[in-house]
C-alpha cells in the first residue's frame, strides 16, 4: 500500500513476521526479506520513528490509524522503529498503534515489525540520528546495519537549522517560529491554562500570531542524536523544560491531551486537569501563508 501523503510503501499486512521480535531480530527479518526480494522489492527497511509515526491519525484510536485505512493484521501493540534512543542506546524507539504514543524500550524486548520502503520526499525530515548502536548500546559501524543512522531517510536539515530573531527562533526546516523563552508561564500549568496563556500573549505581545503547537509541530523540533534536551546544539532557546503541552486532544481519552517529553524525545499524554507540563508557543514565519 502506498501512502499518498508521504509516498512511502507499506505491506498491507501489518504483522508479516507473525509474532513479536527483538530489535535485532526485526532488523535481521527485513534483511531476509530483501534477500528473498519479497513482494518483488529488495529495499525494505525497518522504518525510522518519523516514518512509522507518519501513519498515525490523531483523530482515531484502537488503532490510531485513519478510519478508512486499508491494512489488516494491525495489532493494538508496540511496533519497533530503526531509531535508537540516545538517552540510553541499549533502547530503541517504538510506537503504540493502540493509541499513538511513542516511547522507547530495551532492544532485547520483543515487539512487532511493520517494514517500509520508498522515500518520504520533502514531507518527512530526517530524525537527526547519524550513529548506530548494537543491542547492548555499544557504537557500531552503520554499514549494513539497517538502522536509522545508516539510511538517514528524509529531508536533510538546512545548515544552520535554527536562526535567532528578536524574541523568537526561526526553524528553517519547518518555517515555524518558536518563542525564544521556552517557558511562557514559568511553571507547569493545566491544559486550559496553557491555552489561555497563549491567548494572553497575543493580546499583550508585539507579535499576535502565537498558538499552542499541535503535537506534530512539537515533535518536529526533536533531534534524535541528542537528549536532555533532545534539541540540536548549540541551543538558541532559553529556559528549556522537560515537558510541554500540545493543543492536540487524545482521542483515546478526550480528557487527556498530547505532550512532548523533551528531555527524552518521547511523545505521550497528560490529563488536561493536571498542572503537568510547560507552555512553548509557536507561530508561522512572519509574512508566510499557512499551508
């Protein structure tokens, strides 16, 4: 099945292996697919975290895929990516197709595999990961590894990626501008208070374009070669915190909203009524029409 949004091609069966695999077993399974020229192609790979995450719909759950998706064998469980979690390189990122969360688990644990092939073009940026690690977290050569660091699929980042502007930082990759002060309220707040704080910023600020970012906008900031925080160096932002609210409601439980754990690079949720996360406003690049 070709995803007309990204151009990526996925097997219609979301569980070709038939059972959970360790991370290395998943990489080996895809290499065997290529040796066999499975489905007449020899360029299958374990998807990186942005490629696998591109399948998700944040309007659905159980599974978190578009309501009219054509796939079968989709399990409400965790699926491996080829991207190592550099906060602990013995772990790799995986995505929950039940609700859409993204976290990391030990490479010696067993999860599901959904291979991919093709090129995400300009829609999906590279993750930033350029190194490769074995299942114990030891650095290894990327050649022939099948890992994210070998393929580095996606749109390359501009150099430099971030550009400092008065009071904000322009991300030249996404054309979004982020408030340079990365903690608008100076503390954790509820989801409703986060939305209100951004409204207040627009009423009294010099640039009335700000909004609470959606979860994809927040995730786009991440550099998967970094942790604590998972942002590219040098840091141009001030008062960077560990967790941030998004404007995206969780369709798994509507009294929860999506959040970014910036120290790790994980995507999870928080109950809207709790003062759990910080506020980091975003706006479109001045003079740019929103796509």
